[in-house]
């Protein structure tokens, strides 16, 4: 028998109920505080789960809205990966 995770959620809103909200699990026994190795062991009704990685989702959505299918790393400009972390900070406002 495995360990039972707490799945109750609570919402935090940055401005009001219409904008800027996120759901979180309770800090103790919630799945958001698990390590990558622990998350890989989560099963629901006996079936393994999958953790999807949506790399560069926000800039890719912007490209898509402009009708552009972008396949590269959206944070690397002109093939120069040296400033990648800086571009992520610029895009998101923090890191």
C-alpha cells in the first residue's frame, strides 16, 4: 500500500476573483512539494501518472496567435543560448 496524498486544493488570488488566481495543494502532504523522483511514483486508481512539461508554453502561444509555428527554443535568440536565462527573466518578470 502506498502513501496517500492530500488532494484538497485552495485558491490564492493576486488581485480579485476574476484575475490572477492559482490553485495549490495543502502544504503538508500535498503533491506540489514532492521531489521529481517522488512525483514519478504517483498512481491514480492503480495507474501510473505522467507529468507533462510544456517547455516555453507562453512564448509559443504568442507565436501561435501570430500564425507562426515555432519549433526551436523560444528563449534563445539568433542561436545564442548564453543569454537564455536572462530572456526568461525578461519574459516572465522574475525567475
